[in-house]
């Protein structure tokens, strides 16, 4: 009888293992199959981290059983998934990746370098007045040369951050600016902002056709030894999923499965995935046409195992991945569960020497800062 139960246990464990393998390999496809063709792959990819860890657990557990060879199944699945794994879990072993990632950069910036900060500011700390605005103080103390902001909102009503008040709060450090508002009415201006220590020229809106979201680029003129280098900076806020707080809470609840099946959530997400796919194709063309080395920043509203990330990061380096070891770099966290959706990508000309994700609660996103040298 004991032998029968033991065999049944192995069968159940093996079945669960095969299911985990199928889920992992299915999620892999989200990077290469456009969501416009198969929406459910993009949804499956949201569980990629869980699927990968589950397969690792299965692989290790079989090694401590009498059927060690069965661990090969999950090992093979993980090897097949090497590309999405490397995009999700940082594996860099350079000097900076093994150092402590504190809230401050301890070393002086090297010559021929730029420190870039990208930050979804969530309406500038949810419309907090200037005199109490910790987010703006954080930006001032960041040590950044260029700050790319998304969800940048300024108002006509002086009870909230006004256009001139915010600019005055930062202009002594960042005299050059680029504002690209997708919403502009009698009450507020909302969209993208760039604050820079260096001149910005050729300021151009990229037509991605999204109210409330946007993309643009400008050329940065950086003085170096006996010359001025020009780089093209992209600031992006791709299509939001537009999930209400109650929908996010339900998605993270114990009844998530029932809620997902009996709500408009899949339709809403599918629509956002479709719009981001179209936006990425447009932005990618502008990146490919750039006559200068590029820096691509922003809130992509998509995870590393996604068609969005795969397309935008093509032939570019990810500053977080090249400077981090065994970190997931989550920039959007709810109820202890996080995803990485804010990025700094760059051309091969640059090398990132560090990348910091500060866990400060001035927005619903964490800021990302990196130092690029050339």
C-alpha cells in the first residue's frame, strides 16, 4: 500500500512539473509573438517569474529523490528560457553589480559621463504642493544630469504644483527643459518633461496616438574634451493598462482567478497590449533612424518578458541588467508583489557603471538612475 501511495505521489508531482514547464515555455513566447496575434501570451508572461522559480524548485527537488533524472525536464525548460531569464533576473558579475546599491552614489562622476534619472512621478507626488513636495527634493538631490519624467502634471490652480513654480524649483540645477504635454486644458498640463544640465535641441514629439501617454526625443549637446558630443534622448510613457485601484486589489486577492475570468480585465489588458505594440513599432523606427547614439528612458508599462521590451531593447543595452547581480529590479510594487516596467536602455557606445532603483514612496513607481560613460 505504501508503495502505491508513493507511486501516486510521484505521478502527481510529475504532472505538476510538466504543467510548470508548459506554463514557462508558453510565457517565453510573449517576447516574440506580437500581442495583436495572441493576447493570452502577454497575460501568461505576467507569471514568468513564478513559473521560472517553480521549475527551479522542481529541478532541485528531483535531485533529492530516487528519480534524479526527472530533474532534466525543468532544467531543459530553464535553458530554453535563457533569453527571458536574462532579461528578468540580472546576472552581471562586473564590479558595480557586486557593490551595495545604496540610496546615494558614493563616487564622483567620471569624465565623459552622464547621470540619467527616469521617473514616473504620478502627478508630481499626487499633486503635492511645492513646499511639501519630497519628490522634487529627491530630484534635486539625485545628482542627475538629465531627468526624464512621465505623468508630469502642473496646474493653473496655485493650491497644486504650477508650471512656473515647478520650473523655478529646479531651474538652477537644470536650466534646459523640454515639456511635451499630451493633455493641455484650462485646468492642467500633463505629459512628459525633461530637465537637463546640458542644451536640448531638435525637440520632437513621436506620434503614437495615445491620450494621456506619449513619446518624444531630443538631442543633448554634452561638452567633453575639446568637443561637443550629441546624443539622442527618448522619453517614453507607453500605453497604460488603465487599471483602477479596485481592479488591482482584486487581481492580487485570493479570488484573482475568479475575478479575472468574470470581469472586463482581460479585454482591458488586451486593448492596452495592442496599443503598445503599435506604439513600439513607431518608436523603434525613430530609434533606428537616429544619426546619434541613443538613450531610451521611460515607463514602458510592460515587463521584460514582453514584446514591448524585446522590440525596444533590440541592439541596445539595459543599464539595470549590465550593472546588477541576482536582482529583479522591480519598479512598480503593490501588496509586496512587483514588476519591472521602468527602464534605461542605451547604445553600445555607452557603458553603464551603476544603476540604482530607490525604494522611495513619492510615487507609485520607483525612480531609476544610471551613470553612462563613453
